[in-house]
C-alpha cells in the first residue's frame, strides 16, 4: 500500500508540475526545430512566422509577388538568428514583423505589372536622453525618469509610433566592451519604457553602437560626456506640422530625379515645402540636406550626383521659400547609407532620397 500511495503522490506531483509548465508558458508551444532552436518549447510567435510563410506559399505569393515573399523569408530567418543568440524578445518582435509581411496582400497589378505604391511618409523624431550611468553599469537611476519620460510620454500620445533606442559610449575602454555596454544600456531604457510607461515591447528595439558614432571630441571630459548618451529615433507617420519641437528631426523627401540628373522637377515643390514650413515655423533651427542614391552606376559618380542633388534642394529652399542660406548645408552620401536593398525597383527608389536633418537645439 505504501508503494501504491507513493506512486499516486508522485503522479500527482508530476501532473501539477506539468500544469504549471503549461500555464507558465502561455506564449510557448512545442518546438518543431524549424529554426534550429534547441529545447522542447519555443515562443509561439516564432512558429507563427513559419505558418504565415507556409500559408503565403500555398496562396501562390512566392510566384505572384516573389520580392515581397522573399523579404518575408529573410525577415523570418533574421528573427531566428536573433532568437538563437538569446535575444528572445527582439527575435519575437522580428518574427511578428515577418508574419505581418507574409500575410500582407501582394501589391496590385496594372497591365500585368506590379504597381509599386509610394513609400509611407514618415518623420524621424530624434531625442538625445541625458542619462548618466554608473561606471560599468546599465541601471537607470530614478532621477532620470524625466529624461526617459520624453520618449514614453510621446509614444503614449502617438500610439502608432515606433522607436529605436540607441546606446553610445565614449572611447574609454576596449571597443568590444563598449559595444556590449552600450547595448545593455539601450536595452535598459527599452525595459524601463515597457515596465514604467506601458509601451508595447513590439514598438521598441535596442541597438548599441559603442564608441563608433561620437558627436564630440573624446579629448575632453565634456566631449566624453556628450558621447555617453542614449538616443531615441522615433518613426512618426503623421503631418510634420503637428510635431512639437524635438531636438532633431529627420524628414525624408520623396523626389524622383531623372537618371544621372540633379534637376528638381516642379511637381515636387510640395515635398520641399514640408521642410520650408518647418524651418519657417521654428526660425532658430538649422538643417543639413543629405543626398542619397541607389547602387546603380559608378560609386564616385553617385557621390558627386548625390552632392549636387542636395545642393540643388538647398538652392530651391533659398530661392523659392526665402530660407536664409546660412541655416542650410548640403552633404552627399552616394549609395553608402542605404535604407533598403537595391535588388528591386522599390528598394532602389527608397534609397534614391533626400533627407533633411533639422537641428532644433537652440544654444543659449
């Protein structure tokens, strides 16, 4: 009898433990091994992306819109790579994006050809957070809540926005260590926004740049302090006129230039007017007009072409909208700062762009 009672008791413990696992892993399911992830369970969002791709393939999207389908495949694979590197929440966020891309309808066709819709007009609202971390630490002190609140309050006010939280360091210490430290600090800010402001984690991502993107000289303590920073790059899909004054604003202009040309067509006056209106609204601001190209053609030629296109936009702002030339500068980057792959017409068009980076910080 003792043996039977013990067996029953052991069975009860196993059952309770199993139920605890099931209820404690509400977002997990049995791992099919699709992404070479070890373990019996895996976050369900990862395999949701697999199922979305299977459904897209069965619906014929791999043939109807192969470029879009391949982007979804690449996004799913990248999500597994991130998840496999133990960045679980980031991998899950990327998997959701892959599933959405796979589930999205193919672009419409006209005369048998895909109609490429114009890119969504978004503005990058950039905030530098003045947060001091303890040496070798990534914990946010309570006195910096107001700094993080700049991002939290803005994202709560505009619930369609997303943000990339960037971590940066000075040049003290090994570069590999600084890269990891900047990543940890960026992730701390993401966690703080989720836990204290209720921002959905899927709207946030963290990237550490270490010492690779200084904004000041590291030769002085003041310069080092400026480089030890957190930046929030918020994507906003609404009218620039409704934006409050940020520290820095990046407006991407959709301008189609003729191949190998830098002349601005009259129909793009309204696009450039967005920048002019903002500069007029805030007369103390200054701006850098950046020119970018795709990778078609000679890199040296593209660099010169992008510079000329940027200079032409500066001239257009001065001559047609009365913006003081002293407030503007032009910089060409050729194809060195792509925001999309150049293997499709849509991707190349996204890379052929003008960015207006407006500095809104007024020095007293």
